[in-house]
C-alpha cells in the first residue's frame, strides 16, 4: 500500500495555516495576466479573480455532514472556518487520496501566485487531477483556472504541485505582464510582475485589452521580475 505524506488531520492543519495567507494576499483580488499567443502572434489577456469561495477547490477537501455525506455549495463556509481555525477533521473528507499530498504541498505556491506565475497555456484537461481552461504556473507548481461565462472572468478551480513543463502536450507561453485591479481607478494599474526583458510600454495591446489598463506607474527598473 502506498504511503502518503499527509493524513486528513495533518493536511487540514496546513490548509488552515495557508487559508490565512490566501485571505491576506489573494482573496477578493483581480489580476490581468498578459502573454503572447505564438500561434496567433498576438497578445492575450486572462482576467482572474480570486474569491474566498475558490479556496476549497485548491485544497482537495470536501465538506461533509454528520453522516459523512458530501455537502455542496458551502465553499464560503469552508473558507471562513479555515481562517477562523474552527474547522475540524469531522467536517471534511479527502476528495481524492492519490493527489491530496500534491494539492496540500502546492498551497505555498498558490498563496505566492505572483511569484510563481511565469507561464500560461490553454489546457486540454489531459490529466484528471488538474482541471481548467488554462493553467498558470512555473516550475514549482500550477493553478488551473476556468472561465465564468456570466462574469466573463476566470477563477482558480484546481491546483497541483507539479512543474508546468511536465505537461508535455502543452507549449507554455511566457507571461509578459501581471497587473492588479485598482478599485479606485477602476483600471488594472498596479504592476505586480514584468517579464524579463519586457518593456510594457512597447507592447502592442489589442483593442479589447488597452482600455482596461494603465501603465502610468511603470518605471524602467521594473523590466525585471517584481
């Protein structure tokens, strides 16, 4: 029988710890991730919103009732109980034992999304344990994101501790620029990452991207990773 690193109890303790970091660094924040599609030879942008309700999908845990039956539509409750440290092992069950360790171990990468998000690519869901329309990440881990058709933005829906380059069917694209949404300015104007050797002022932004961004805060020194 295969030995696993985390039990439900030890995994939950890690999930509780990183829920607080997720709350402080990602929850209720919106990012615009810009990269070049080599096939179309044009810039593409993914608008990604990290809701508190998304956290449960990244942990590999289901909430259950007293009888062990899975409870649906309680992601906000899950997150609140994690951040308040009131959730217990009796409240949850592991969704898929075979990938639970890889999800728990990727939580540090999730909460440091800006630091690990260096490549993006369309995803064909060739691996059953990572879902999404696109995957974003780097050599340390990946996050799957899926488009919400009503909101027209993407949300994180899965996570895995795996090098994005290991997905041999994909051709990851370098992320050129990550901007965070400024609620007061109502624009993506906070510069969070600039790809190596990239000058955002020289990029040819498509008509559907340019009105959403503001680069007044950009400085030449920011052409390296932030």
